[in-house]
């Protein structure tokens, strides 16, 4: 083979990828996973293998040699497609959800893991980059609702179905806080229960609706008790574009007037200026302070109600900025 010298790199990276997803998604829904080199330039996830062009392998391997491993969005993305797209099937005429969740669990989640969590600078920068590319490349007739995405033909399609879609699942996850473990359990259960089935956006919505148990021999009977995060975030799924926000004001006051360098409460008020009906939802923020080794950051959430939202965040010292 032309690129035999890269074989061990891909074998080692495949082993790391398998170990990453086993505790998250459970058993791989196919008997094997192969990395197959192709003579034309492709990047496809197939049932039990990925088909990659020779120049794709050459390019990714060169990046890996410089950075210590295959970067997110290549091998891991196609491996996760073993579940989403090749295990849980898509009815494309009714909306393609699989690129959104696959991109979230690979391109984004690998960055979050490496950075140390969703509020790490690396994870925040990744999400900001996704939104920047959307704003730069998605305009006019190319701007369609996420639910209307079918496949990628242009960069703008990528920014909707992959980028905006991945952030949609991040917002669903944020909506379940502070019980992050519950989100991952729901994801794993939904995935396991739907292997071999066609899945629609509304099936994903049902997964995170609150439920109450009604018994059964294994406690498997339950009843939905109300809408869930998909319903709350419906504009992100059913409307084109992104919401527009502006910072109305931010203030900080010491909890103890006699200790001006001690703990403070930060109040942040945000306005939504989106034309038409507001998107609503929740807007994550981070309050920063200190310098160098003494730098710190504290996350918060602005809960939007109609066109205004407020967050109050307690921090250890006087803050310097809010993002």
C-alpha cells in the first residue's frame, strides 16, 4: 500500500477512538471497523468501515505527525457514523439529523475532552468558530432551517447541518444542567433502543421530555409529563438564521462592602434584537478575572424571557470582563 508507513498511526488512533465511545454509546452496532484507503478523494462512513481518499489519509497523517494524533472530525466522525446514519437510519426527505449529532460527538466533543470540559477555552473557541463560519457563509436563500437540511453540497450546507446542528445538540445538553450525566444516559439509552430503526427529529425530541415512572416489571413503563428542551429550542430547529443579542449592561458589586477585593455578584442583562419573534432559550456566559497564574473564570447562563434575559453570577474577586 502507498501509505503503509501510516498504518500504526491509524491503528493506534482507532483504538483510542473505540475506547472513547464505548462508555458513551455502548457496543458498536457492527462486527468490525476498518479504515479503507480509496483511490478517489472521499470521506465516507459506511456500516463497519470508513472509506478515505489517499490524499485525505496523507493530509490527515501529516497533521497528526505535527500535532501528536489524528485531529478531531476525521476518524472519530466516521466511526460515530456507525451509530448515526448506519445504525440509526435517516429518512432524508423528513430531515437529516445524523450529521448534527455525529459532528457534536466527534468534531466538537474531542475538543471538549482535550480542553477539560464545555467551559474550557478550547471548547468555547470551537463553538465560537462554528458560529463565525455560519455568519460569514450562510446568507439569503442558502439560509434554511436546520430541520430542512438534507445533505451537504456547499459550505453553507455544512454550516447549517453540521455546525448549527451540533450547537443545537449542545443547547439541548445545556438545558438538562446541572445533571449532565442524565443527558449522556438518555443519549446512550436512546441510541441503543433505536439501532436498526429509522429515526426522525421528533423521536429525538421525545427522548428528553420529562417522564414519570408508572411501574412495570423492570420499571420500563413511563408517561411524559410535559415538553422538553426540543420544544423550548424549537426556533433553532425550525427557523433559519441565528438570534441577535446585545449586552444591555453588566454590573459587579462586592458581597461585603468592607471587602472590595473579595467575592462579588455580577449581574448581566442581555437584549434579543432578532427581527420577528424572539428565539428565547438560554445564553451561556463566562465571567473572567485575575491575570496570569491567578486568572479565574466562572460560567453562568442568561435565561431569555421574551426579549430580555438576566444572569446573576457569584465570583471570588472583582471581575474584568464578561463573554
